[in-house]
C-alpha cells in the first residue's frame, strides 16, 4: 500500500512541478520580450542611448563654441545697454538745460 501512495504522491509532485515550469517558462518569455523587443525593448533603448551619446560627442565642441559666443554676446549687449542709458541720460540733461537755463 505504501508504494502505491508513494507513487501517487510522486505523480502529484511531478504535475505540480510541470505547472511551475510552465509558469517559469511564461515569465521567461515575457522577460525575453521585454528585453529584446525591437521597438521598445531594453536592448533597443540602450542602443539608442549609446547612439545619442556618440552623436553628442561629435557635436560637443560646436556646442561649447556656441555657448562661449552667446556669453560674449550677452556681455556686449549689457555694455551697449549701459552706454545707451548714459547717452540717453546725457541727452535728457542737455534738453532740460537748454529748456530751463538758457
């Protein structure tokens, strides 16, 4: 009798293991799809990121040069603005002097 029960228990355990293996197989398939999906998989995203970084490396000197030029233009604009305010103030002062003190 014990042998028959042992065989029955072993059969149930084998069935249970098959179910678990099927679940693991499904999870593995899902993981594989997430990793290797050609449109939005992990590998594709890593490749896009690497490509972007390579392109940025090519254009980085151009960007640095452009930023330097923009900073120098800002300084020039600030200086011109200050000079124009000085000229504007002097012109207003001259007009007021001519109107009231002539």
